[in-house]
């Protein structure tokens, strides 16, 4: 592609963000989508876009900014009552099982948000037009499994479709996904490969994997821009209080509860820790329950020996998540495979030690500041967890190492993204 005399207008796809309105964010994609929307929709773009009824609806800038502001207020600014319950439980020595916290919107609140969501899906300003030579920017691949939504791109050769691809994990690790998940992902990938003029990815590992997939599919090569994600918690200052969750050692694992995240290893480690010491540290599992997780769910729901030591919570606002991570002895990330590893960046950016699987993506994003262990070596994980919990000098060393992590910033991130888009 040749450099244009003037930057192309950017048309941002708000479909995923609107779809998440009645819910708190449950994945890194949610938080990245919000960061992109906050940057591009607040700028001098053309109208934002939302897919529906077989064609894109165009949303005026003022309305689009309202949707972004609403999402930001729900996901970042609102403190969670369930977190206060969790914080009080973590400050105490393990004894009886803590009350299981639930982080959900009140019913009336959900109804209002659902109505706002419906408004976003139906809103269409017929006075607006998709500008010539626009960059159609999509971050979340929402609705890509329905290829007909994107057929209109074939009729607009002047447009440049820029799609973010987070990973190809369902293809590489089909054993960790249901057959339905894999089928949906393949349809999404086929739509992206067919229509994308440019891809955005977050790691060199994903770029290399995508290039290989394009060759295997006989698809044309195209630009792939690599840009590591900053922490979505960058602007959150952990709240300090007398009841902050720092009075007794605890560890955090963050991510959807699914087989690939390897929660089972941690639960088995904690079962052994508790058997050896009833005053063992706590484990906080932050994440919504996903798919193929029956064994993990059974342990969480019916494992009596872990009730006082393992706490499950989901969809924490950003302010609460930052406080929880900042007070933890370490973030534990035993995943078998990742496209990026946003929790690793979030923890290190807060100066919290990280123990992570020894996989290429984690080594790339952690800048060597984490402790890397095999995701199948439960004994090594138990030893490291005990050392971090019991040896204050060692924990201080690991925290000092974490603070040497050079966190990407959103300002620099979008400067580079904008420069790249301007070059198209």
C-alpha cells in the first residue's frame, strides 16, 4: 500500500463493546476493546459502526462517546460490594470458609443497561455515510462467525480493513476447546483472512503463527503490525485502607476458568498445602466460569478441604482488581498456551511478582522479570508458592525484580498504532 497524502478516517466497530454493556468485563479482550474505543471514538473519527440486520449501522460520534463513557464508568470507576467482602476475608487468618462473594449488577441496573444495549443495536443515523478510504478497525472479531455481515466490504475496494487477531489457540490446542468453540473460531478466522487488509497482533509469537496460517491456507500475505499491550489498569491507583487485603498471604490467578488456564494444577497444589498446614496461604481465583471445566467446578463447589483457602470471584471493576493484585504475594499464571498474557503485564506493572508457565509468549511479554516453571510440574509450583509466602526476604527480592519491569504505556502504544495506521 502507498502512503496517502492525508490520513484515512477511522471507522471503529463498537459491536462488541455494546454487546458487553449488561456485564462486567470478563476477559482481556473486553478491556483492550474499551481502551481502543476510548482512544479512537474520542478522536476526530467518522461515525462509529455497529453490525445488525445484515448491514452496518452508523452511530454518530456523540452517541458513540456516550457508549464508551458508560462502559468505562461501569468497568473502571464503580467499586464492588463483593470486593469489600473479599477484602475483609483475606485480611483474616484462614479459619472458617469465607462468604463466597458475588460481583453482579443489581437487577434494575441490568434492565437499564439492557435497554441501552438495545438502543445501541437499533440506532442508525441515515444521514451518515461511510467515508471514502476509511480504515475499518475491529478489535474483538465480534460476529465474525456470521460471514454475511461483512460481505459489504467486498463492494468497497477503497476501504482498508484492519483486524486485530489475539491468538490461534483453538486451532493449536483443540483439546482445550469444545467442538462448538473450535467451529466458531474457524469461521471467525476465515472471515478475517478473507476481508482483512492488515492485521494487528500483540506478540511476535502470534505474528509468526498467523504468517504460517496464511501460507497454509494459500492466502495472500499482508502487513502484520506487532504492538505489545499496556496494562488496562495503568490509571488505577490501588486504594489503601486499614482493611486492605494484605494482612495474610494470598495469591491471585486471573482468567476465565477453562482447561487451558490450568486451574486444576493450582487446586491440586492448594489441596496439598492445606493438608500440610491449615494456616496455608489463600488462593483467589478471579474469572468467570467458561467451558469444559466440570472437574474444576466440582472442586470449587464441593471440595470441603479448600473452602477456607480458595475463593472465587468474577468480573471485578478495574479499581478493585488493581488493589487485589497489588496486595498479592504473586500472580500465578500456569496456562498451557496464551496469545499474550495480559494478567502478567497487569501484575508486573503494579510491582507484583509473577510465577508463570515457561511458554514463549510469557517469556516475551514478561521481559524476564517473572519466575518461569513447567505447567505440569506441580511440585515446583508448590515449592515456589511456599517460598514466596514464607520467606519475606525472597518475596522482597521478587517484588524488586517485578518493579524493574518496563510497562508499556497507553500513550506510547496509541502513538505507534496511529503512526502505523497513518502509513496505510
